[in-house]
C-alpha cells in the first residue's frame, strides 16, 4: 500500500498549483433526485468515482486511463487511485480533468481525495479487462465493504446500483479500498515475465514443519468488484494460559517465504509452510494438551489479521466441534516411518473467547477437520474445511515435512 502521508503531501502541493490555474469553478451537471452532484451532497469514494466517470466522457482522458491501466505491472493491472491523480505524467492533469468535468474546484476535489481512505482503481472482471477498448461504454463503481451493492456511474454521471454478486455486461472500473502493496513493483504481469529471466537458483532446503500442498474451495468468498480472492491460512491456538484463541502464524500472499502462497482462484497446488517444527514444538511445550487449528479466511483489506464478528467465529467452532466431538484440531503425529499431521482434540472452551478478532468483514471459509473424522474424502486431499453451520467449504492437503 502506498504511504498515506506521501500521497497526502503530493495532493496538498497540487492544490496550490492547480487551483490558481484552473478554470473558474463551474456548476456540477444536474443529477437525478437523490444522486450526488457536488461536494455538499457527496464526499469520499462515491464523489471520486462519479468525477472519474464524468472525466471518462472525454476520449483523450479515456485513452490516458486505458494506457495507464494496461501498463500497470501490478496484479490485475491495478493503479493507486490517489497516486494516479497526483503523480501521473503531467503533474496532476488527471486531477484537473476530474475536477473540470465534475464542475468542481480542483482544490476541493484534491482535498476530497486526500481525506478519502487509500483507494485503488482497476477492472476487476477479467472479461472486462480483455474486452474494454477504451470506448465510452464503461462504468465506474465503488463500494467500501465486500458484497455491498456497488454504486456505479456512467460517463454522463448517472447513478445506479449494481448487483453485488454478478457483474454487468458493460465493463466496470472499480474505485475501492486498497488491497495492493504499491510500495514495490512486481517483476511480472499476469504470470508472464516482462523480459527474459535468468534461471532460478536451486530451492533452499526444506524447513521441517506443517505444510499445505493443495487447496480447493467451493467459492471465492469475494464480491466481483473486489477482484481475485485473498485466501489466508492461520494456525490458531491457546493465547497464553487463557480461554482464548489467537493466531500464531499466517500464510498468504503478503507473507515472506516460506509462508508465502498466492491463491487467486478456487484451486491451488504447491508447497507452503503453515507452522514450523520449531514453532509447533514451542507451542506444545507451552500449552500441554492444547492442540492447534488450521483456519482459512478470505481476507478483506488487512493482510494476515483476522477481522470477524466474535459471535460468528464462536458459533462456527461450536457447530463444527459439536458435529465431530471436538476432534477438530491437529498435531504432529510423526513416527520413525512417516511424518504425519493427524487429528487431535480441540479443547472446546477455547472458542468461547476469540481473543484477537474484531467485528468487520473478513469472510470465514472455515476450520480444517481431518477427512477420517468428517467421514468424506476427496482424492489427493486429507482435511476438509468446515464453515458456518458445518457447511463444507473446501478441502486441503496437510502434512509434516
């Protein structure tokens, strides 16, 4: 994520330079009843989305936006929205264009962008990225929370609500809260290297520990406006000597190796460490009789921090533990013949107080239960991911190495 202070400073500097040279403030186009038109009637992402949509009515500006999106090296060709406004070639022409077409003073729109949460812009639907040629048949949509009905605007500034579960046929540019780390530039786009790459060095020796090597989920648990899912796997265990659970380790796309993995669809295969043998041994020594849970979430906005309603988390564990007599945790069961991660008892009192979880909108995919306990199996997988109401939300392969 780009640093808030740096983008705020850049936008602040633009205010003085552009406000003096910009044309006199105009009047925003008249909007239908109940629709935002000026700073007095709308602020934040919705105002910015409408301003961008109006500016996209200009073919020259559309070509600029299309080019910037196509050239973006980030996943799904994302751009930092505030950085695009303040630091694009020409030193703020995008900001001035948005203000001019929205009929707003440039300084006011700059302040609105500065005060808004960090945002990113992109076409979240792959088919839209392939089909949009830069023409005026495009919408700009925004939503703060996943699965909220997106508020969308066409290039005339007309407002409409979109279905949060199914994208429209017309291409949509999303202006949504940042999920991308824009501090570093990736070396490849969409899995293809931008230039010939030298041979990779040999892989480092395998660190002993608990690994996941395959995953399949029944849903991506992500609204279409937010693009690809961000699956994370947490190892949960007893917090100190309390009756609370906490996350001891997270594996996901924002984590360093060997905890890095990036699953952008329903299926993934590879090798990612979830918990090292050193971590597991230390946990077992500090928490005798308390086993660990493998817990999967689809993260929204804040990497490797589980943010979910405590009651929902507690009810999920209660339902799953009740269905399988609390054989819903696991531990190292290796012997001289094989390295194994097998079912173990989950102390039920621990789900009564989920220590570090707060009320927000991460999607709870579920807690892993060994297939022998659940009584169902899928070829090549050995643990079943059980979610709310004991629903089967996926299956994964776990093992000790």
